[in-house]
C-alpha cells in the first residue's frame, strides 16, 4: 500500500505539505501513465518529501480545452482548481505532466493562480543538487539512453538540462537525436491532438520521431511526459521493437535504479 496523503486529510490534522503533487488526468486514469505516477510517489516517499495530492478535488487543468479552442471551458476548469488550491494556501506544485506544468505555470496567473510550479525532473534535479537524492551506480551504467524533449517542457519553457542531468547521474550514456532541445520534434500529441486521429499525410509524426530515436541505437527511450510516452510507445510498436526498446519516464528510471 502506497502512502499518498490528500490535502484534505492533512488539513484536517492541521498540517500542510511542502509541495502539492499535481497528478493530472493522464497520470490518474491512463493505465500506462499510472505507473509513472506510482514511480514518482515511491521516490517522494523514499526521500521523505512532505507532499500531498488533491485526490478527488483535482480536476483537469484545462489544457486540452484551451488547445482545442474552448477558452470558456478552460477558464471554468482553471478557476475551479485555483479556488481549491488557494483555499489550501498552496504555493508550490510539482507535476509529471508538462501540459499541466505549462498551463498552471504560465496561464493560471492571469486568473489569480500564483504558484511556484516545477516539472518533476526539475524537482528531482533540485533534490539531487541538495544531496537528498543519490543516483550513483546501478543497473543503467553504460546503457545508451536517448531523451525525447516534450514540447511544453522544452521549447515552451526552455527546460532542457534537468532531465539530461538526471540521466547522466544514472551513469548512463546520453545519446542525442538529430532533433533535440530547441530543435526537438513533437511526438504528435500536443495541442489536444492526443484525443483525435491524425490528419492524412505521408507519415504520422510519432513514427518520424521514433525513427529518429532508433537511428541513435539506444537501449532505452526516456521521456518526461505521459502523452509523449504513449506516442513514442506506439511508434516503437509500429516498428515491432517493443520487446527490445522500452520507453520509460525519468521517474521510472530513477525508481528502478533505487530499486523502489
């Protein structure tokens, strides 16, 4: 049984966590993404980080509605979440979803939601820098790992080094795709495209991106976004390489390295 306290339960005890873990819709309901959520929670518990989740009080960040053009629904979702979090006097948020990260960080302030928001790779990197997280040695030593930059983490928010620093600390060999960092290629899920079939074209973009990953001959494709994880996994399956080329979130790599 995992220890995942809710804000409501902590508040009832007169306590307040250091950080709110914003799980997100994908991390809450998608079977694959739930594994990322669990891996991150295992790390937080292992490091004795004071955290809590909103649980049933958490609603969608509103990102899909906004990206698909429904500003009204976005603002309804956002205002509801902001009211809930302000009610608990939340100041610091960490999330495993770059879509939630970008929306809460950059678009909630205009609606009264002023929070210090971090992606989980940034948060884990800060714990590493503070000496609270150690990644020396382990099962990934010498493994070739390529990192796919999520659009809303990389190009939208210029977060490139935190996930890469974590991979390097696993003693793995970081191998870069030809399109990386500021020139990273989208997996095809952003802008609410995750929820519809792609338009007709010569090739689906996630296949193109997967081919770029395969080119550098990695042992593992690392991701930092549940949407990217889905799209890259689908790409790997398309190439019939799912048995030999796993797609893993950074949190999963760290949890495995720590044998959590």
